[in-house]
C-alpha cells in the first residue's frame, strides 16, 4: 500500500510539472488469447507501463538521464491489480562513456529470433512490446572510437556476492563482432538464464519443461558463461551467435554444461516494397547429471520467416518452426500487423500447432 501511495504522489507531481520538470510517456498493452488444447480456453492480460524521464544537460557533451517506470497488470482469472517496479535507473553519458545504475534491461547479440545470448532478458519474438524483466545492475559502456566498444557490468544478487561480466564489440569491413563473458556468483539454487519459455521448450528436455518448478529440477548455482556473436550485412545478411554455460559442481550436481549456437541468413527480394526472407537454425547440447540422473540431449531447431508489406499500414508475416530431432509436426504462425501513428494491432494464429497448442491471439499496443 505504501508503495502505491508513493507512486501516486510521484505521478501527480509529474502531471503538474510535466512541461518543465519531467517527460511523461507510457504504454498500454492488451493481449487476448484463445487457446485450444484438450479444452477451449480464453484469457486476457492488461498491462500498463507509465514511464517518467528527466534529462539534465551538464554541458554541451554530457548529460544525465533519470528513468522510472512501474508495471500494472491484471489477468482475467485474478481480480487483483498487480503492481511492480519495471525500470528505475540513472544514467550519465557523453560521446565516450555511458554509465547506467539501477533496475534496467541489458541485452545484446546478433540473432533475431532464437537468441543464445538472452542471458538477462526473456524477450519473445511473438510479442511486439519487447517487455522483459530487468536486472539490478551497474553497466558501463566505453566507446573510444566508432569501430569498438567495451561493456562492463555488475549485477546485484540477493544473498550472495555480486555477479560481473564484460563484452567487447568490434566493427570493421568484415562485419560486426562481439565477445562476451559473465561470472554468475549466486550460490543458492536458481535458473542460469531468464526463461524464454518458447525458446527453451524447443531446445531442452520435455522432462524439464513439463515441470512447474524448474529451479528444483535444475538446481544450478554458480556458473560461467562465454559468448560470441558475429554479423555481416552485404548483398545478404548473415549472423552467428553462440553461448556456453559451465556450471560449478556440487554434491548433487556432478556435471552441467549447456552449449547453444545459432546461424542465420536474410535477404530482401526486390519486389514491390520488398519481401524479407529470413531463417535461423539453433543447435543445442545439454549435459546434466543431477542426483545421479543423467540427462544428455542434443537438439536442432529452425525458424523460417518472411514478411510482406501490404500497404503503408498493414503487414503480413509468417513463421515456420521446425524441430528436427523429435517426431513433432512443424509449427506455422501467421501474423497480420496494423501500425498507426500511436498504436499497433496484431493478429496471430497457428496452423498445424505441433509442439505448441493451437491458438489465436490479438495484441493491442498503444504508446503515448
């Protein structure tokens, strides 16, 4: 209740002084899902994210940004409106330094759909909002020139020492390169990644993802992660992204290793306003030994995508998803998107649902 009162006071002051105190914008996001498995289920979720930002110019080249936003959401089967902090950070930046402290989004990599480097986000390509949980962190980006940058971050853990990582990016005539390392020092049981349910249900054992309590099964603690990504844009686009997880061994965990790598291509056909054709294939290897149970799985999955502009407002897209290692029918997702000045309306449905239930989904996103 106290948190809600503080937020109400803050939003009231922001409205009163919005012209000269703080900029105010936000997003309203509504999704309705009609899902058919053994029964027909309908559900909806209403999200509202108001965002407040203040920019302070220190001099001609240096600035300070303050960003604060809350997430309000309500689901059909719950009468309660849930409230949580969504973003809360302060940032100092100039031409060479970008320092950000607080609850923020950290994302990187070259893959578009099947992203092995989704270490700190759970962004789902089926949604146009890019909503994801944030991390409490300090992140520093140094850009000494136009061809290279250095990332460093420290992420706050609840009960153990802070985790840290870094990334080096290089751009040259041969493409864009990225090298990433992360040391997760959290010793209590937790998942070693943000859960993108769509991606990891494709890659990992059904035994794991049929469970409602992933942490009790995986039970990972400390781990190290290594990542590499590359992208080239020329006559066609090509990219590669990979990550490797090495888990620290405990009495009940003898050996843990995750390896993911993705290859992708795209090309735009010069027809009408352009037809984009894209494809990604992800290879995964999961080796686990937990409480004397050995789980060793390899998986290859592909996603093929094409997008056709209908007119200035409407666009048609199609996703074809294939699991090559399991005897499961392919998924086909059809998407029609209508984008206006301040809002977007999406219609998505499945054909031949395969590993995922048949569904029809409507998204409405309003930005102001």
